[in-house]
C-alpha cells in the first residue's frame, strides 16, 4: 500500500521534492476523502500531531540540495520530510560514476540501509520502492546504482521502479554519456521498470505548451512531478475490484515490463497548459485520446507538432516495408485517465470499430508477438488530478526512447574509442572491461527494441 | 561543504593572494548579513575564538569572532609578507602560517627548488598539514605563483620550463594567466572610465579590477591586475560555496575538463569586466556569453577559436536560468571547433549568488589546444639559451642541480606539445564515428 521513495543526488532530491509537493496538494484538494486517504497513505506517514511526513529517504554526497529540499518542504506548511531521513556527505561525487558506485556507495552502505529500513518499517504494507535520480552526474548515477543494488539485496521480493532524468543532449556534464551508459547497463539487471524523462523533451513542453519564457530547473521539475504524479496517484485498475489499487507498482510492472529485455518506459501526459488558460479550456475524452494515440504512434511527447501523417500499417498484414521510419511500435501501453466523466471515455475496445482512431488496442500499434488485448491496460478514476478537469497519462513501453538511447551510446562509444576521461574512472576502481560490458548490454537493449518492428 | 587551502608563493603569489583575501572578505560581507559563521565562509576561513588560547576553531553556525584565512604564505624574501602583516589583513594570518627567509631566490629556479626547497621542506609540509587539519573536509589546494620570475629576467625561460615539468606531472589543473592580458584588461576598463560618453558610465566598484569596498585603502600598483586573478578564484569556487539550481564542485571541474592526465591547462575568461551605471535590458545576458568567447576577456593571449576545444566549462553566477544557458550554447556552438569525440563537450553550472557589483557573471574555462603555441614559444626561448649554455652555470652550481633536470624538463614540455599537436591535427578533418559493437541477433 505504501511506496518508499529514495531521492538520490541533486536532481533526485529536487525532482523528489517537486513530486511530493504535487502529491500532497493534489491529495488535499476538495472533497475526496477516499482518494485523499489512499494517496496520503501511499506517500506520507502521519505523525501523532497530524503532520504529513513524506515516506522518503534523501541521499546526496554533498549537502546543499538536500538542505534546500528539506527547508522548502518545511516552509510549505503542508508536509515535510522526516527529521532524520537524510544522509549527506561533504565532497560530492565529482560527476564520476565510479566514485559514486565504487567508493561512496560501499562506504555508506550501512547507514543508508538503516535509513531505508526505518522508513520501510513505518509502512503497514510495502507496495514497493522508487528511486529518483539523474544519470548524468556522479551521485545520482553511481550511488543511485549502488543503492538500487542494495534495495534488490535487502528487499528481493519488492517491486523497484527507477525514475531517471536524462540530461540535455548538448551537455550539462561532459562525461554524462559515460555515466549514463554505466548506470543504465547496471540498472537493467536490477530494476523492475525504468521510467525516463528527458530534459530536452520537458524543456520543450515548458516553452511550447506552458509558454514559459525563462525556463528554470524548477519549471522542468514541476512538469516531471506532474507527469509522475499522474501515474502514481491512486487509480482503479482492472484487478482492484472497485477500490483504489493496493499494488500500484506491481500492477504497473505486470502491465508494462513483463519481458526482461524491455524495461524502458516513457510518459506522455495530455493536456498540459499554463494554469491561466485552464479556466477557458474545455476537454473531451475523445479528443484527448485521439491526440494521445497519435502522440504515441508518431513518437511526439507533446500535443503540439504532432505528425498526423504517420499511420500504423493498414490491415492485419504487417510487413516491415509498410511501416515508415517514424512509426513507433509498442510492446505495451498503460493509459491512466483521471477526471470528469471518465467512465464514458472509450479507449477502443475490440468491439468498438466505430472509433478507429482512438483505438489503443489496434494490433497495428504493437509488435506482432503479443496480443493487443494483453498489451493495453486502462486505469481510471473520476477524481481530477492537479487541477486539470480531465487528464490522460500514457505510460509506454515502446521504441520511443530508442533514438535517444542509441544517441547516448553512440556518443559514449566515440569518446571511449579515444579513451578520453577513462583515466578518471579507472582511478576509482572500474576497468575498461567494465565499460565494455556496459556497452555490450546496452547494444543488446537497442537491438531488442529495434526488432520490435 | 568542503574547504580549500590557498598557498601563496613568492612575491607575485603573495601580492595576488593578498588581493584575493581582501575581495573574499568583501564578497562574504556582502552576502552574510547576519554575521554568522556559515559553511560558505568556512570554505576559506576559520573562525577562531580569541578567548580560547589554543586558537581552536569554533563551530559553524556561531557568531563570527575572529576570521583566519586558510592559507600558507611562503616567500624567500620578507618584503611582501611583511607588508601584508602590517596592512589591514594582518589579523587574518597566524605566524604559524608563514614561511619566509631574507635573501630571496635571485630569480633562479634551482636556488628556490633545491636550496630553499630542501632546507624548508619539513616546515612547508608541516604548515600545510596544520592548515589541512583545521579543515573538516579538505577538497583543494590553490597554489598562486609566478612561473618565470620577473618578466624581463633573461633566464626566465629556464625557470618556466623547469617549473612546468612539475606542473604537468603533479598538478590536477593549471590556470595560466598572462601579465599582458591583465594589462590589456586594465587599460580597457580605464579607457571606459574616462570615456565620459553617455550610456557608458561604469559603476567603479563593479569592475573586475576594483578593490573598492574591501579593507585595503588606496590601491597600489598591480592591485588592479591582481584583482582580476582574485576574482577568477572567487568565481571558480562560487558554485561550491553558494547554492544554485545546478551546482558545480571543484572536483567536477577537474573531472570534466581533463580528458587526458597531462592536458590540464585551462584558458580562463571572465565576464563582465564592469557593470554600466544605467540599467540595461536582458539582452546584456547574451552579450555576456559572447564576450566570454572573445579575446578581450581571456586571461592569456591565445586563439581558441582557431584551435581545437577539448572541453569547456561555463560557470554562471546570478539570476540566470537553464534556458538562458541552453540558448547561448546553441548560439555559440557553431563557431567553436570541438574535438570529434566531444562535440558537445560543455560542463555547466548555475550559482544563484552573483559577485559584488553585478547581477550576473560568467567564468569560462576552456581546455583548448591554443595553449600549444604558447608552449612552443617558451620552448624556443629556452632552446636559444640552452643551446649556448647561457647562464647555465648559475643553475648547475647550485647543490643538487644536474644537467639531466634540464633535459628532462624540456623533454616533458616537448611531449606535452606533441600530445596537443596530435589532437590539433584532427581539426577540420572528418573523423568517422567508431564502428559500434554488433550484436548477434
């Protein structure tokens, strides 16, 4: 029933804070007692005084970001972090994955496991663990990978979801591709599902949909928090028999990542608009779903600039030549619908052939070796989310991340070919062999996703 | 948070160091309104309780009582250090932090390195150790010193090459600064000040050469130039000391800007050099980025745009957001040649606290092959002297000094030049991507 979140590094701690903020203010909105108590139970623990304390452990190798998140939460007056739920050091990881994974991780393992244990024990029932981190730096990536290993060790039967923020392509960190490759290769063995947000994509959402002129990391984090919240807030699933699901991570994983070669998940949310425009907009489920479906097919992450020309191959026969290069083949999709009249929303069940272009269950969208019935799941709740009257979130296991992943591996490989920066990693305890293993693993993942077509 | 220890050596090192401490105090006084000894202050200063006869340092969070610089001052002549000890900064240094002698090294690297080096080695290590022990978590030593001795000394190439070998082999990062560049910047600012054109009146305390607002009174000669270097040090540590949306610690600088161990010479550029007295629109922000890649703001004379960037760091201070950063990187990228395996080799940091007198600032650190001509020129000047054995006996007569040190030093310089040259040779050439691993399907 409860999810324990681990926030790692500067990004993890900033995104985590934004997420809890959204979850808390959404949970406390309006008159929805059952929803609110389910949401609070899932993410917060209530003290004797009635304070909401996030079920979170904050980890960083340097104190500034954690201090900022803790004080901001406290200032909100609505929720806070546990007083002793954080662990930080002074030196940082220097953007070095090996420093995070080989040195800091093991050095502080006991302390971190202790904090996690305390947080998990506060839950009546553990629904699973979520680690939030970036892949570009040293702590989120390196320590984050090590901590995920610990989670796997200590809680072998729990579901582990990793939320990763991928950096802007034109650098935030020069060695970001090395750090990303090492992280992803390792996480693939440890995680049940890897949910990805790319800074470039979120940045475009901020500028084109939200019309923000001078975009800050705070803005980026708010969008990520909104999309994540749309996935994690309580919802009614096919299995949950009329009550809010008590096993959200488990259900997410079984819907989407049942094959070990395919764990990368992307998110799209519709609508997204500046709060000032919301009062003047009306939404209809057919329109939202139509746009969302086309966003999936054409691999656009937002409802502007959608290429309506991209179509799934017609008919039951699907040969490779008919699928254009921009068509995004899916393995599995999860639709989460929140808001008014949600039960009237039609997502294209088999029987409904009248609405072909909202048909998510169209076999043409999916790889041939899965039946489309199994590949699509829909969760619903009539409770609106984060002030949007209607909100649709699509979590997708598809080729959407294939190009960015390929890009990342390609750049890292080029750099590796010249051995640039390798001495910085070797001095902390990993070898060139380790690099090669990671590259091999990811080429395998890329190949698998390529073959979905 | 971590601490740094500043080691200022020789006349130049101590003069620059002195300006650094003055401006550091000014910066912290500007921000730290409550007079509490916070972590940021702690990165460069200890807080000593004067009643405690041990001189033990007090804990972060208490009131500021007595600030002591985390510094070691070394000079084989007394003049400069004595001046510091008689000046307004005297309280900041304990006698235990100083190491001086009387006669100086006579602009002779061998005398400094061999004679004084061996005589004072233990004391030096001792003082460094004491300074480190005062730190909770020591991250970095900053060494401030000149390379050649006085500019017009005939043997300065010997000194520079001998020193460079040590720098190449032992330093993690070197930020070279040329006197001529500093002079040019000072003159440019002075010209602007006297210009008198409407719209170009500058706020004098905002200039990168100004010590206004600091403890020291009237400016001495070279103060203007030295203030520039002091500002460089303040900006490079700003993101480690103050908060921001994208922190950049010192160890991240070394990690991202040094792709191969010996290629750690970074070209610094500082902007803005001054702030205009009238309020200017935010277009100025983009101008700041352009300026950082213009020659007027570089602290060495070199042509990075005509050479090859191996990596580049942008450390931004003030009210600047990630979108401003991205927009400017996109804009400037096409005109900057980057090495093939690091086409997007940018490391960025955003620190919310601007420097005194400015609303924002930018420090660019470039690892660029443009340092190669500088090194080649040094090698030429060295070779001219060495070939004729000019003044060699002044060095060889020093106990411990051998000719092999000369040949090893020049050899180290040559191989450094060669490493840069190999990378340079790839400039403009189409470098195909390395073939990827293929997976059996």
